[in-house]
């Protein structure tokens, strides 16, 4: 086996003005599904939602607000 003849390490140095700034990655936001009420209600003011074997009623009031009742 032959010994390594060149064991010298070369060091590269940069001035601080030459080093690009490190930017933290932007946090990813999970996209949530969006449903429009006119697509959900389709000509009615009340729908029933089944959740964990319970039925909930989602209705639109005269003022256009939503009410969820069990």
C-alpha cells in the first residue's frame, strides 16, 4: 500500500459581504376545503349534516347568518 503524499487541506474563506444571507423557508399553510353556501343549500335554507351518528341542522337565518343546531 502506498502512503498518501498530499495530505494538505485547502481552506476557502469568503468575506462576509460575499456570503449570501440564509433565508428560512416560509411555513407551509395547509389548504382547507372551501364550500360556498349557495352550492351547499341549492334552493333551500336548511340542510342536515350527519356527524358521528348524530344529525345536525345547518340553517340560514333571515339576516343571512348560519345557525348549526343538534
